[in-house]
């Protein structure tokens, strides 16, 4: 795939990825979330940190695969996949008590 013209700007790969993600951020902001590129490893996996409401959103995996991963792979041929990182343990999310109405 050819890179989009706006990704040819100078800067590190991570910086250029952040610029491309700026196009997608309004979708995340609507639901109180955000994403930050942490690093790209030697296998081409982009490690991104989910922020705000994205941390424990039940559909964040869809956002990650259908939105963020698709966008990054379209713009950067060196990206082979995306790994979402959070400061929250997924196991802790399943163990938490339901909120009583």
C-alpha cells in the first residue's frame, strides 16, 4: 500500500502515526476516550495506550481493530498490527462489583 501524502512529513514513525490518529480522535473524544502511540516494535506491532473511557469500554476492541488498526495499516506499510495497552487489568474489570441502581 502506498503511504498517504500527509505521512511523508518529517518526524519519527510514532510522531507521524500520532498525526494520522488526529484524524480519528474526534470519534474517540465523542465517547470520552483517546489513544496514544507508545512505540512500534521490531515486528511492526504498534503498541498504543487506550485512555479515558476507552480503557474499560466494552466495544474498545472493535474501535481498536476496525478503526485504529485499519487506519494505521492503511497509512504505514511497516505496521503489521496493533496492541492495546491500559493501566487497568482486564481481570480486575471482570471482578468488579456491579453498580446498583
